C-alpha cells in the first residue's frame, strides 16, 4: 500500500518515541494530554488556562498565534504578541507549548517560542513547508487533512522524515463526510490502522472532529481505548466568549474532569495518565 521508506513500521515492536520535554514523551506508556484554547487571545487567558490545567495534569499547552480561518474577516491571531505570551506562560508554569506554523517564513520566529510546531489540516500537503520542517531540530505535530486518505497522510509525514527530522507525531482530527451534525467524522479506525502501519506516535483531536463540546469526552475515551498515544483538546476559561471555535471548547473545570475520567480507560489498555500535581497557586497577572 505505502511507498513510505521511513514512516512505515518494520516490525510489530518498532515504535518511535518523540520527546517534547524532559518529562513529556509521545509514544511512551504514559499518555500525553494537550489542552488549551484554539487561539491565544491575551495574557490573562493563557495564565488562567496554564494555572488550572497543570494540576489536572495536562502536560502541554496548545494555542495558535497565526490562525488559518475559513473567512478572511475572522480573527487571524495575535502574531508576535501571541508568541511573547506563550513564552512567558511556558516559563512561568514549566509547560511545553505547541503552536501552529502556516508558512516557511514563520518557522524562524516560532521556533524559539514553541516546543513543538503543528502543521494544521489545511497544510498537510504543503510539501515545501513539510520539507522545511524536516530540516529543523524540533518535534512536528502533523494533522490529517480534511479529506486525506491514510496513504496521503503517511506520505506527508514521509516528507518531513526524508528531510532529516525523525520527531513526527501524527494527529487524527476528523475528516469531512456528507453528514453535518458533527463538524467532521472522527476516524478511530484510522488510529488503529496507523498504529499498525507506522512506528510514529498517533494522537487524537476530538474537539475539531465533532465541533460540539458535549461529544468530546466520550470520543476522547474511545480514542484512548483504541490505542491513541495522547489527546489534544480545546478548552477555554470562558468557552462561549472564545474568539475561535467557541462551540467545541470545554470549560477548564470540564477539562480537568475529563482528564480524571480517562484514568480507568487508560489502565484497561495498559496505559496511564500522569498523576495530579500538588503545586502552589501563582498569582495571575492582570
């Protein structure tokens, strides 16, 4: 099926570990839970998110500063100001940061501020961008395209790997179908298949798949049950006021509850969720 020389699994025990930080590794027994808003809106928002989620614990923060939007009139992100906020929060709360890169010329400005660069679904086959990301010494989170086959998805990862970067994590985030009750259709069969086809870690983004917050938790549990190495879930201090994807964002309390509810599912499939951290509360800057 696949003409991928580097991305395919050579034997059943061939699994790559991708290190995000000293304490966070994709593909290990402990699942990686990533949380945060779709877009960085201001410093207080990100501080509230980081302070509450570190106790969950969520091991990494997500937050976009350059936003690919369907409408040119929608919020496009804070840009450089957003990068400064991410850096401050990362340092203050010791949480690695994942943020999206849209163009080659953004790599240089994003790299010092993000621990992992995300390639969004719209850019899955932006081959020049993939080649450029293959030449950096930083993990890459590659999201599946809106209508991409598994072969196309794996071959996109091959572009990054073939240019020298072995630190690639795949993310299933739903594909388009004829139905519109959910935002997309979460393909959990793809998660199982990718775990057999490739040696790369595979995580799931149920938020973008369903687009409705009340559907996120059951699908997150299903993703863990079928073998995902982690989850990326949108959450916000005030979900209804989010400038981007408000309908799918969980509240911070709901996010904490979701992480806790994943524990028995993880144990049932031989995985584990990190234990809650007993950290002192830091004063949040206004």
